[in-house]
C-alpha cells in the first residue's frame, strides 16, 4: 500500500490514484507529466531528480516496475525529459557564458509548440472520461504547466551553475524556443471548425505570420464541444519522433536607458546620421558622437536616440543643452557606478562639436517626461537676422513689447516632404532685438516648443503669420540660429547636487 507522496492530488483514494497512474503511463506519459495530471502543484516535489521522482510514481502504482515508456512523452513532447537533464542544462549554461552578458539575476522564458495545448486538452478529456467525478470540473489551469515544472526543476540547477538567483522579474532572460515540426498539422482540424480565425495574416514585411497561435488555438478550444474535439483529434501516442527541438537558446538583457543634455557647437553636424541615397551626407552626427562611447562600454546591439525636440543641422544648441535619452537594446554590460558614467561623459566630451552633461542611467518609466516636454515647454533662441532696410529704434522697440503673441504656421515648405500639411498655432512669449549694423540685428526670443523660428523670421512666403516682416513692415531673413535653452527639468541636473 503506497502512501500518497503529498496531500495535493485531486484524489485522496490510493486505489484511484493507482488507476490514474496506470492510465497515464499506458498512454506513455513521463513521471513529471503523470504527477502534473494527478494534481500535484508543489514546486518542491518536482525539484528532485528524475530517478527519485520515478520511484515515487512507481510506489503510487503499488510498486509496479516497467510502467514507464522510454519513448518521448506525448504530453510534454520531451520537454520534461531530455530537456530537463544535465546535457541540455549544460548547453544552456555554455550558451549563457559565451553570450558574455553581465547579470545579477536571470529568468528563463520557454516557448512551447502550439499543439501542446491540444495535447494537454486531450489528456484532460481522457481523464474526465474515465474518472468523471474527479476531473469534470478541472480545467487546464488546474494542472501545473510544462513551463512551470521545467522552471521549478531547472531554476535551482541553473542558478547554482550561473551563480545567480532565478528571479521572476529579472531583466536578463534566457529564451528557449521549443518547436515541433508536426505542430501545425495537428492543429489543422481547428481551421475547418473556425476558418475565419485562422485566415493567414499578412504582416508588414509581407510574410505570413503563424497561422496557429496560442491565442487563436486556445479560443477555439474553449468554443468547441468535447465530442467535436474527440472525433477530430486522436489521443497522441508516443513515438520516437514526437519530440521537440530546441534549436534556439538566446540570451537577452532588457534595454537600459541613459539620459543627459547635449550642446552642439557646429553648424554642419546633424542630429541623427544623415544618409541620402545610400551615401553619407555628413561625417558624423550628435547621435553617433554620443552613442559610440556608450556602445563601447554598454556593448549594446541597437540604439534609439530621442531628444526633447531637435535643431536643424545649421543650428547650434547652446545654454544648458537639450535633454536626450538613448535606449540601448540588449546591453552586455549593465553595472556602472556614477564615476563610471562620468568617465563615459568625459569620453564623449572629447568631441570638438558636442558636449554632454548630466549623463545618467534612468528608469524606463521616466523616459516619457522627455516627450511630454516636447510640446509643452518653452524654448529660447537667439538669431542673427538681416533686414532689407535699416530698422529704426522704434521698430525694434515694438518687438520688445510683444507678449504671448499667437502665430499661425503652415507646415514649412522645407519640411513638407516629411510632415503633413497643417496649420499649427504657436505662442511667441517674448522678443528683444539688438542692432549690430544697419542691416543686421540679433533677435532673442522665447517661444512655445515646436515653433518654426526660421519661418517666423522670414515668413515662409506668407505661410507663417504674423511674422517678423509683418510686425516690422520690413522684409527680414535669418542668417544664423542658436537654441539658448530648452526648459525641461529632466533628466535631473547632476551639477546642483
Ligand atoms: Zn511529459
């Protein structure tokens, strides 16, 4: 008489437990899957070795030896067998080590073949048929999942080998992609039941997406009757080919964000790489000057550079600089002290054309502050302007009296090729002008973010009204423009602290 190994099975009757074990083993299920379908959900039970576990299940079947098949398990397709043993776990450890990521904790993400859903469903139906009172109220969520059991057993083993704890919210993910080549074929009958749901979906790259996804297969499974399912889907049998492949083990670290402010002192440096017809139009860019030194340290794969607004290639960015953030994908190095970051900042600042300040690692959730600032905040500029006729002191003084002037800007001709045609309302908060010589003056102005300054000065053929020409009565043009400040309190200044 075998004692139940835990009190957490669906049944408490040893005879019934024995019959369930025999039914499942006759269908080729592995010891871990037998325990899953018995209702075992205790992580510690699954943590032991397969030999120990096998003996425990055998003891539930009155000590009958030879109940387990040596073929791949039809429920887990081998994931809880060969893919939970030393050789495969060693392969994971090797892959992680050769990926050369820096991490403090880790998590594993498993993708299992979509047909696993059908297989689990099928075995639950079989149990429901033979042990109705026990299984009729059970749903698949009541059974410990293959993924969870895999993690319960391998988590501590990998943690010891990698010398880092397994943690569910870790930023470092070991991705295991299990595939089974007959998965789609097994799912085919579902598309006869619900053709609209499985119509091939084209994605933007004009490739076909997967027809059978976890979501749409689960949806049909919840819709169809047990009878329909049983008529169209045979209980899967073990055979030596019914095993998953795991061709892909991938390590990836969540993106890390670095923010700061930049100054640009050049009138020939664009903000982002300027590439036209496959050729470079400029030597470098603000983005590259900032990101190259970061890349050497963080060793990321891709970057996304964004800033609070942007200036044209011929516009300098002065004052305290423009806030920016760099999103760095899959960084291989992530542990940096404030001193380390300061060193990177010094490295960036060897550039002749740009300087950064307040460089720091920021939280993903704070990055939105950059975009919020883009529309609301005030910016100040100084512009070197030309007038067709000499402006009188009186005309210049009139500019000084301007307060909160609303201007209407049609999308400038120079950006029409990449921006939709629209009329935008912007506010010029204040202005002042200082004469340099008869036909030249410096205009300082503060405006709402997003104002097109060049167009406000020359009028853009009447597309911006009012403009400097209509305000002074003299045709004006702009020769040089500098951004003096971008009023955004983010990222936090490091100099004041
Ligand atoms: Zn199994």
